C-alpha cells in the first residue's frame, strides 16, 4: 500500500493498493498514528488462456470496495465488498485490532448464496474455520 500527500490538506492522503487487488482511494489521519482508508478498484479473479500455443492470457477483473483501519501502518481490521464474486463481503479483524490482550485474528465471509464462513487465526499460523452448507460453491 502506498500513501501520498494530497495538496492543501495534512489529514488526507491518496492511497494506492496493489497485488491481487488494485485499489485507489483516500486515507484519513485520525491522530495517534491511526488511519481510516476508503478504496475502490478491482480484483483479479481469472487469467483465461486466449492463445494456447503462446500461453497468452487475459485478465478478468471484478469490482471491489474496501475500508481499512490501521495503526502506524499495521492493519487492524478491514471490510471488503466484492460486487460480482462468490464472497460478497469479507471482514478481517487482525490480532490487536480491538485490544492488545486479544492475540487472535477473526474473519468472516458472507457468500452470494447467503452462507457464512467464520474463522479464528492464531499468531502460531494455524486456526479454525466453519462454513455453513450454503457457503459452498453451488449453493445449498
């Protein structure tokens, strides 16, 4: 994620996020090293082959709207809404996102089939997850 100063303001910055998603937006300085960012863009969802002899591929993109909250550049929580994707809404709460005494991360997905996926992640790199039957691809 890159943040760049915007003219005539000290509290707002332009935002560019790249990787699997490409997002553009703004970030607001809330004080004490905290920021709230709003972004829109697209996710790469498929890379179909358009010429099998040369392995030339195209890219299929789907819209994405996102909100991020961070402290000193460390992401504490995020909400992503994907407009044409299997997962409609994804919420992530990272360790320390609410209180430093909670060393776990939590996540939730709401799917197009109205199913839910929930999970807990630990600092040790493993976690537990749950998927409702309707959260699987193809519906109930």
